[in-house]
C-alpha cells in the first residue's frame, strides 16, 4: 500500500536536495491526490469522485470562483463504454491441439459495441497490410498484419481499410517491436473503450472488423508449425524490410464477453477574475487532467494505477498556483480546469469545447500540463505549439530567461502533441502549449526517461515512490508560475501564427 505518508520518505531521501516550501506543498498535494484512497481516479469511479471533492476544496480555499455549470465548480460529462470483461483466445493447430493466448498479456481485443461473442477462422499473414499486400487471398480469413508505426508503411487506419476491402473477417495487428522510441508494453490495464454519450466508440466503425492487438512475444504461438519464422519475421520488420504474405497453418478462435454501461464523470473548473476591465474578454485557460486508470491488470502484484505523475502532480500544480494567488488576479481572467477522461480520449476537454461554461470565443490561450516527468535536472523542454502561436513565443522567452532551452519535438513519430488536452484547442485554432522534459540522445537523462516509460508510465508503478528530482520539479513549477504571470499580464493577447498541422 502506498499512502500519503510516503511523501515524507521521498522528501527525506538522502539523494535529494531539501525542497523549498512551495515544492513541499506541491509534493504533499501530489501525494494526497494520487494516494491509494483515490483508487487511481478512473473516470466516473468512486475514487475519481473523491478526487473531484478534494480539488474543489482546494479551489474554494484558494478563492477561485465557481466556473462550472449552474453556479458550481463542476461540469458533468455523460459517457458510455464497452468493456471486454473476459476473453478466451487460442490458436488451434491442424492436429487439433491448442495454444492459449493470455488476455491482456499476449493479446487484447479492441472493444466495440458489435464485437462478436465468438470468432473463428483461418489466418493469413499479409505483411504490413498495405493495399498492395492485402490481396484477394484474405477473403474470409483473419488478417495478421505487422503494425508498423513508422513512415513509409501503412498506418492503423490504412491497414484496417485495406484488409476490410480485401474481405478479411478480423484483424490481428502485431506490435511494432522495432519502434524503440516508444516500445510496446504489456500487460494492458484493461480492454475498455469510452466515448461521449450519443457518439460512436473508437472501435465502432460501420461494417468494421473485430480487431486485436498482439504482443510480439506471442507471435511464435500464433505461427505454431512454421519453425523459426516468427523470430525471422520480427527481425525483418524491425529492420523495416518488405515482408512476404503467406497462410498460417492454424486457426484463431476467440470467445469474448463484453459489458456496456452509461455513466457520468465530473471535472472541476474555477475562475480567477482579471483586474483589467479592457481584458475581461481575454481568458487564459490552465488545464491538467484529474483522471487516471484506476484498477487494472496487476503488474508485479499491484493492480492499482495511482497516476502520480500522470497527472496528479500537475492538477496539484494548478492548485498551488491558485493558493499562491489567494484571489489576487492577473490582468486577464484565468480559468483553472481539472479535466476528466483524458485517458479515455481527451473527452473532458472536448466536452468543454462543445459545452463551454463561458463563451469559448473569450479563450485567448491554453497552457496544458501533462507529459511532465521531473526525473532529472531541467535543462530543456520540448514545446508543443512552437512556431504556431505567440503564446509559444512567450513560453520560449520565459524559459530562456531561466536558462531552460526550448526545443521542437524531436520524436514526432510518437504523436505526443495529439495525445494531451491541449490538442482539441489547437484543432479549433486557439493558441495552446504543452511541455515535455527533454533530454539528449544516449545520455543518462534518456536512460532515466526510457526506464520510467517502460516501467511506470500507465502502470501501477507510477506512484509517489517514483524517484523524482525535486530541484527539477521546483524549476518547472517556477517556470510555469512565471509563464502564467507573463501571458496573463501581457499587453498583447496570444494569437495564432500558423495553422495547426492536421
């Protein structure tokens, strides 16, 4: 069990410098918000509701005004979901023997409302499943595709379109084990898909095929009877070579149990009014997501996904800024938002844009806090939004004044810019920024980051025991405070400079 008392242990660790009072307060908020009592803050769960209560108390105590619905601090987001609660999947060889594939460890079905209860059929490997590779031989078969994430090969949407057009009855996508900048990780926490009430789930494609994600380590069982072909295929794909299509000797069989439900989840929104009447219609928005993964498949015996740095620490930072101001406004109004359901597809931020609690035309800038990992000294930040708007220019200027280098995204293939709550605002042309701690290749900082990603990101191990660099946390927090003050007090409001990339 990981309780808030662990924060004291983190602070007392001899390898860490003694933090200042503000960083201590930030860490205490982070520990409380990601404690076991909050049960991982899964959207719509009792633990999430307790976290909402806690942040609302923080906002009230800091003298933020309610800026949610009906004069409250809250906005309710209606959601629906489908969950694969049980799955029995196996490969049946021509002699009748069967090799099981473990649910969430070897293979995960993509949830969809029309996911069949049973599925069985012959398999054909079709390389990367481009249009050229997915020929008529796939008709009536289960397509097995190498799920490349690299330029020059079919992407997920293109694979699905190609095998559907070829007449396949299902799609098994093998993880891109060669994509080392963000290596595949198992187990999956669960197999759930969530969407706004009244809208389609991500897996609900009209006439869409059942889809499965396959662990590369399980490919040998899927391809039983082909000798060392599975290992050869993974090696060839890692080097991005062309892959030949062929029929597999076994049949894939699955029995799936799904459950659907409708529920609501809340987000917390508070307003720090501005002091300059001429800027009353120029609102700055500060956001971070309050939700996490909740309970999921255990990793090393732990099934509670606390979400300390993703993203409790940065909801805590919003609260610390509000507490530091104690109702004392900047020139522009500042809206504080603890979004829900980010982990389910940026659903809270998107809902606010569709149902704004103040005129969204008043938003002039968005500073989002996510993907931040204070694990090593803060020397550089990747800035999403760089070159697109003047808010990013302001962020660059503030960072450089603090001797922090600002960089463009050097790993765009990870698509990080579209995976956080600033993206919906960028899509509609509102200046927005988001930050990632940056590192140089082949350095100790990169090793630390890759290790954190592999062992803790979206896992139960993202908890308060994470070895943080509290000086780095302090330095980022100071940068954030200065950026908010500079942009909220600036003479000119942030504006777009270039269209956001599609």
